[in-house]
C-alpha cells in the first residue's frame, strides 16, 4: 500500500488504546452531496459517532498525504475544495505529486485497513454496472472488499447498478454478506428487494463475533453488513422505479458512458426528484453510521 499515512491525534490515541474507531469516506461529502449541505453532513456523521463513544476517522488525501481522521479545516477542505475522486489506483499518484483527493469506498477501505481500522460506514457500495458483460465496467470497491479486512456498513449498492450481478461477484470474490435484521439485500433508497441473503444477524455483537472469527482465520476479505434504510424513511418504491428508468433514458440520450454514468444518474435523480432522493441518502447514511458505531464498540469490547 502507498504510504505514509497520517492519523489524527484522536485516531492515533484510540487505536493505540484499543478504543472503537469508525472510518468514513470523503467522496460522499465532496461528490455526493450539494454545498453547504455536504459540510453539515460530514460534521453530523462525526458527531453521531462521538455521541456513541466512538472516534470518527474521516479519510482523505490532502497535499499528498493520506489523512486518517480530519480536523475542522480538513473537513472544510473536502466540503469546499474541488478535489479529485481518488480510488486505490490514484493514491500513489497523489502522494508523488502532492495532490489532494476525496477517497472512494475502495480507497477508504484500503487506507482504513492500513491504519488498523476494522469498521467503515458509507451510504451505498459500488458494484457491477448495467451492461458490464460488454463494457467490463465494475467498481474497484468489489476488489477492495475482497482484499482488505474491513467491515463495511452500507444500505446495499447504488440502485443504478446491476444489483444481482454485484451479489454474484461478491460471492465469487469470497466477500461475506450479512443482512442486519433483514433476509433480503436492500436496494439503497429502498429497504427491501427480491434478492435473498444467506445470512442474517440481529445485533452488533453478532457482527463483532464474525469480525473476530475473521481475524483468527485465513484470508483477508472484508465483510458487507447490509443495513436497510428504515421503511418509514425509504423512497416510495413506485416513484423510485419511475425516476430510475427516466434517468437511464436521459443518460442514453446524452451519450454518457463509462465512469461518468453513475454520477450523471445520481445527479439527474436528485434534481428530477426535487431533492427527495437526497433526503433518503442522508437518512440511510445516518442509519449506517449509527450501526457502524455500535459494531465498532462491540468489536473493541
């Protein structure tokens, strides 16, 4: 892994003392939410963790150095500056050039593992894109999950992706997936789906037990904790499906391809829904941060 990395004093102390720490990505702040709502969300996510006795470790690359935990100015920078979207492959380039970037799920997982952080909260995972049988377009998140021992709490994968294919790839890559109080894989903005899961857990302590069993066993894969957005906070399913199809039609008409597709679709849906999807995004992210805090506390205990 590229290095070195710089933990904040709070994160360094917590890791040295065996206290709970949860990693947070910076791309959701820099690219996933509008300003100034993004800075408010970043501060809110960190405060949720602190209120549960957990140290937040928001991760980003600033001036060539991977930062594991940000101070107030670091949070301001990821919310206000125009940062590149940095995946694992971009980390050594940013380090060599002294550049700054907001870390994706993949890069956050890699850096969290390097720092010794076992639990990470995000909104939704990347995965296999629709039409990947022709384009081979898959998120680097999948390989990172297979390569680094970090538990990722997420509300499934983004709805614009090929969700069944993503689950197949996770199985092939040896990444375990457990549903938190659910028997089906959630659909990001929606709490349910027709995709059954093999494993269900009911408590943070059960997840912590799985992590300890992984620590003692072979391999280095992470763990996906599929945590549905609460049913009373999900998007209306019929409206969700209608906007999703309209978004794909708009992308095709605009000729959007490759890695630009997902940001285009998500941005189009936010605008077309009048911000409804954004509010669900924030609800599911808060829900994931709360669960990640409880898992990290159980793991540390």
